[in-house]
C-alpha cells in the first residue's frame, strides 16, 4: 500500500515537470520518487523541511527492512519463533546475517508501513492547503483565516 501511495504521489508531482523530465521520471526507482516527493513537499512547506526529511528517511528504512524480509533467505534459529535473515555473498563468505526477525517484529513493521501511508496522505493534504493559500494570495483573494493545520510530525530543527 505504501509503495502504491509513493507511486501515485510521485506521478502527481511529475505532472508539473517539464516534458523532458517527465520522460526521465518514468525510469525513476522508488527511492528517487521519494526524493522527488520530498523536494515537492519542502517547496510547499519549507518551515517543515527537517520533519519531512525525517519522514522520508523513516520510509526508506522501513522499506529496506521490508525488502530484507521479502528477499532474504530465512534460516532457523534455536527458537522456533525467531528466524535469521541471511544474504549470500560469495564463495569465501557464503552467508552474511542481516538480522533476526520474529512474527511480532514483522507485524510491527507492517503496522509502521500502514502508518507511514496515512502520514504521507496527511503531508499531501497539508501541502495542498498551503498551495491553495498561496494561490488565493496571488489571485488577490482573502486566504482562510488562521494558521495551517499542524503537520503530522515535527522536528525541533525546523523553524516556526
């Protein structure tokens, strides 16, 4: 679900790019799409740059952990509920242990991926409201009174 949200969001951002860049965008990997999304969010919400960076970093880490589970070789351990995730590296060092996982740790990761999907939706909504306010001001229309809603997360490194 998170990867679909990333793809849809990046597609929306890419519509505003020059045609040449849109052609290049078609070949973007998911991390490159996340970078594009981060740049677009920061343009709309510069006062939350560090919070956005933390959000995108958390997505990258969670996706990496999910990919390890999906694409690694699973080995048994002394405990039936714990599995070792290993990667084959070569003939001299046949396996490298990446980490150990349990059912509960995988469920926690699944919950985190769902939460990140909803958070991306919240960031998109906040960015959209920011865009509408700027458009109203540029058009000479009175923007809505009061501040923008609170962002889904904050960073103490951000100003304001």
